[in-house]
C-alpha cells in the first residue's frame, strides 16, 4: 500500500504509530510461559542448561539484504557475569555483560561499547554508543536541509554524485520482552536511538540505509521488531513484524516469514548454534517503495565461548 493510497485488503488500512506498536506487542505478551534464554539479535533457542558464571563470548552475524540492497558483518565480544545461581526458568539465564561491537558494510562502519542487562529471563536491556564513519561510497552519505525529501532508489541513483564522507555518533537503548511456551517463542525489541552527524552546512537530515529512512540529527528515532516463532530442535519457523518511526509520517512497516536452521544446538562451546536464516517480508507501508514491495535477508550467525 502506498502512502495515502487504498489498502489492498481491509485489514491493511493505515494505522498510526501507537497502534502500529501495540499490535505486535500484544501478540508477543499474549504468550504466557517459562521464557527461553535469548541473547541480542540471535533467534530464541530451546536451551535449558544454565550458563557458566563467567563468559567471554564472540557473536558473529553476516547478512545480505534486498530492497534496499546491502551487505553487513557484525561482531560482538561480550564478557558477562551470571547474576543468580538458580535452576528456575525465570532466573537461570540472568546476566550483565559488557564489550565492544563492530559493524561494517560497504558504505559505513559503526564501532563502540555495549552494555547488556538481563535481570529476568523475560526482560533484556541493551545500551550502546557507536562511532559512525560514512565512507562516501555508492552515493552515501546523502543529506538534506528538510525532512520531506521524495527519496527513493531512483532519487539516490540520480544524485549519487552528491554522496560524501562524514563522521557521526549514534546512541541507543534497546529494551526487549521475550518468552516461550513449549515450542512457541515470542520476542519484541524496541530500539530508541539518537544521532549526531557532521552533515553539510544547512542540512539536518540524512538517509540511513540500515533503517531505510530519512533520519534527523539531534532527535529521537525509534523502531520495533517482533518475532513469533515455532522451535523444533534445529528448525525455527515464524513471522516477523518490523516498523521504523523516524519522527514523521514517513514511517514504514513490513511483515513476513522467518526460517532458520542450526547445524548444531550446542551452547557455551567453541561453536554455538551455527545457523543459516532467511527473513522475507512485504512492506505494508513505505513512503517510496509502494504497496507490498518485497524485502529479503539471508544470513549466517554463530557464537564462540572462550570461557
């Protein structure tokens, strides 16, 4: 559905930002159960073993993306301390962790410290700062003096020569709720972030390919990802709802299936859960991509415990 257009189906009518968040949130918290241990961007597993008291864990994620096109590699090295020595599902996987994060793709690099806190298996909180460097490649970075730019893939290609290198800072907080009932798991992650970028004089907005949005400098931006999953050993099937709200009516939403396969289900070892994943989606609303435009991500993730 294009912005301001007619929905393809009755249940796809335009919704405001509050309802767009409440819908996936109610889907997630509607499952009452013992929660699974879930860390960061990894999909929930069905591990029941208690983690070690101290962990030094490297997590890696490599993804390719379509619409917009992208390729990214992410690494996190986290040193964590288990908070409670308990066999209860509610307190078994509780921890505080600190470490560096690195994300790199052909257009930019992000690096900085992360702090993660999980006081209950139901609740996860991540705080972080990233130094950001835009390389000026592929027509990025592009910036604007006003928000309502008719930005699209064709606009970007036509103005590719206006892209330039720049540096900036990204501060973010990510609260999450997560739970599991038998083979069914749910998680909803909210991301609130604030950017400061050295844009050209007179510009206050820029296009960020990760969020696929025109973002402001010095204002709050928020997003949500909600997963509803069925876990059967090494196989994970489910659906993901994603939305981005850059501080204007130019927000976008998409929904689609998730499929993941793990080559093993080991935890706290040298090779934990090496997993291939596929995320598909269709934009229910986007200011430039039109109704039901396709979206896709293919990736590989794993983690390694050194302690």
